[in-house]
C-alpha cells in the first residue's frame, strides 16, 4: 500500500483489534481436537484418544522442532492445544492499542 490509512480505516482496524482481544480472552484455555499445525510442543496428545504410535510420533516431532526441523508426521491423534501464538498476538495488539490506538470514536 502506497498511501496513508484514513481515519475511518484506522478506526476499523482498532475496532477489530479490540474485538479480537475480547474474543480471544473469552476463549481461554486449551482447545481439544486434532493437531492443527505449528509448534507441536503446544499440543498434548490425549492418552485416551491417541495410540502409542501417535504419541511416539508426537514426541519425535517435538524433538525435530527443537532441532529446527519443520517437516514431520502430524498424525498425533486427539489432544489439547494451548494457542501460545494467540496469547502473544493479544499482548502485541494490547501494546499497539495502548501506544497508538487512541483513536477518537
């Protein structure tokens, strides 16, 4: 984009950021389901809903991630994911809103 944002566009972005933070904070806690990608260390296979083989693949994927590898099998069964990226996004948005988000309503 080669132009400055208009006041209306800034207000739209600020409004969206505030709504995103509110929604994300209401959805706290781990989410249950299959592994959806990203850092496998944020996923914990459910021992009652995954096989020993799936848990071993998960363990190996965590080791691979720590060594910088990003290609690994992803069939870990069902489990819980703590969305650490969401937490970081909320913190960054909050800092931006504190610093720049004081747009008149």
